[in-house]
C-alpha cells in the first residue's frame, strides 16, 4: 500500500516536470532574466596624509653682489687731426643750470688776481658764456713785472634742423718789462723796457650735428686775429684763416674727406725811414680716403700746398690697428703740415721777442710709429717719430745787452723725438698723468745748435679729491737746459730745472670755496730763456664764489 502511494507520487511529479519542460521550449516568447539583489559594493575610504608646511627660517646672511664694469677711458691719436665730437643728447629729465663763478686772490707775487665766468642759455639749443681775467705780478728783480687783462665771450645756437652756429670774441692786453739785460748795472727807464701787446680775436663756425641725407658732414670756419704792440715804433699784424672741411660717407666703412684752407697774414712794421709790409700767405687742400672697421682705421691722402706761391706736395697718411676690445692700438703715420710764421705765434713761444724782420712758414714732415692702450685704470702710450723741419725759427739773445730775442731761421733740421705717457684714473676722485719728451736735434745746415729748444721735458699732473669737499693738486715740471748763443757767437748750455707746484681747495659753504696755491716750492730760480730768471717760491690764495642761474622759461 505504501509502495503504491510512493509510486503514484513519483509519477505525478514526473508528469508535472514534463509539462513544465514543454512550456519552456516555447520559442514564440522572448528570453529574459530578472535578477533581484539588495547587495551594493562600496569601496573603503583610503587613508589621507596631511601636509602641514613649516614657516622658513630667517636668513641673516648678506648676499655679496659682484659687478663687472668695463673700463672706460679716453685716448687720443697722435695725429694732427681735428677732433669732431658727436653732439651730446641732453637728458631732458634733469634741468640744465647755468654756472657762474668769481675767483679772487692775493699773494706775495700776484696782487691782485681776479677771474670770473658767467653762462646763460637753456642748455639745449643755446649757450652763452662770458669770461674775464686780470692779474698783476711783481718779482724780486728790478722791472720783473707782468700784468694781463682779458675778456671774452662765446656763444652757440642750434636750430631745429640740427645745424649749429658758434663763435667767440676776445680782447687781451699783455704787459711785460724787459728785465733780463746784461750787465745788470745798465740803467733804463720804465718806458724803454715796457712791452705791451694787444690782441683782438674773433671766430665763427657753422656745422651740422648729424649727417645729411646724402651722408655729408661739414664744418666751415672763419677766424680773424688782429695783433699789435705798443712800442715806440709800432708793429701790427692781421691773421685770417678760412677753413672748409667736408666729409662724405659711403656705407659703414668708407668716407671721403676734402678740405681747403686759406691762411693769410699781413705784417706791418714801422721804421725810422718809414714802414715795411710783409705778406705771408699759405694755401692747401687735403683730399683723403678713409677706411674704418672696428679694428682698422686708415686715413690715406695728400696735401698739395702753396707757401707764398711755392708749390709742395705733402703726405697725409695715418693708420691705427686695434684689438677687438680696443684696449691696444698700434699706430703708423707719414704726415706733412705747416706751422704758420707770424708775429703773434712767435710771441706765444717767447714773450721777450723783438719785432721780427721777416716771416717764414715752417714746413714739417714726420714719420712715426707708436702704440697706446689701457689696462684697467691705467693708460699708456709711446711713440717714436722722425721729423724734418724747414725754416725752423730759433730764438737767440740780441748782441747788445741780450734783453730781447731775435729770430734766426734754420733752413733744415732733423729731430728724433721719443714720447711716452702713462696715467692712472679712478673715477673723478683721483687722476695722475706723467709724460716724457726726448728730442735729439741733428743735421742743422746754418746754425750750430737748436737755440732755445728743450732736449728733455718731463711733466706730472695729479688731481685728488681727498674728501667730499677737499681737493688737492700737484704739478711737476722738469727739463734739461736748452742751448743758447752768446753775443760773440759761442754756444752754452743752460741749466736744468725742477718746478714743483702744490694746490688745495676746500668748500666752506654751498657757494664759497677757499683755495691756495704754492708755486716753485723748491725756490729754483731757473732760466727757461737765457737771462730771464723765473720767479722763486711764491704763493697765491683766495676765495671762489660760485652760483647757478636757472634757465629762462620761454
């Protein structure tokens, strides 16, 4: 019974499964799967690291800053060429102020001493300057006196087209006494020994400050000087110089120069029987080709000249070769030029000059080689030159009492010249320069010696701003004595000399400075020119008043 029941249940279950299987094989319906779940996976939060920055520690050490400033030095070529500075662009952020000063002083030799300068203008387009100077000096010897009075004015004006007019006017009166007579027992009156010279000068210049659109630079100038003495038999002279330089540039490396100069002199001397007039005229032109690069400068030209209608062709060749940093320059040259023969120029060389009877121009040809350079704050230069002079003026004492010097022209003379110079500069606080000139005079044709010309000269100049308001200066001049000619024609050699000058200036207020000058500290009463003894030790001191004047607003 039980078995049949179990069998019946088993059959029933199998029938139910078969029915369900038949329904599952029905392909008319879409298949689908439904999943029901309440589980949601969640990631565990990651652990975070917190960064808390600590404040930096204070650095108490001072950083040492080092600056490398290139050395800036000015150096000039040993060549008789005109300097043509580029116009400075005025900084409009700073107002230009005119400077004015009045300097007065007294001393044991100079009494009084007065010097003044005044300037006006806006500092951009116009500048005007006035100068004046006067002093008297008296030494220990009879008639050892000298006085000078001079006034002058300078002006410049630039228009909007970068063209500038400039000029100057001046007057000077120079008085000497011929105290160098031998023997000293001779008796003369004051009027017999007095030498008075007067000079009236004027010059006008017109130039362009920047090249024209065609690359032209020009600077014509005209100067006139009237020079005369006030002797019992007067002499006067007029000197006129017209200079017409022109330069044309081609690109960055080439230029062509063409200059023309007329130098005219008219000298008139009164004599007992009347008067004599001497015309001394000199003309020359200077064409040249210029080649320049950062390392090479070549000026190749000639100078055709007419000295009182006598034609001479002179060379005009110069070359500079420099390193890339411009710290070393090697120089070569073969040049020719004239030193004008005039009463005014001879007087500038020797103030005890007698009225010349004739005027001759000195023709010079020079071949030279040299170098110059800079090393940090040091500058140096050296040059050797072979010069040839024709019609060189030499000065000898007259044959009566020797108180005046007469001009004797040497027709031909050669000179070996050695020149050296060294300097040290530290900003505007300290500067010192020393130079040495050695001259050997040979192959004279007419004279026995180069009368009055110094064979060796040495100079040293020192300027030192010791403190903010204290300045010191020192000048040393040394020379080997020149040859001089006695009345009987014999030759003698003068003594050498050392002349040391010391000076100081310090500020006491904003506008007032005190200054003092000690000259010939060693009291060496030397004779630069034979029979004329220089002042011994002397001092001069005083005060300077300076002030600025603000430009007038337009």
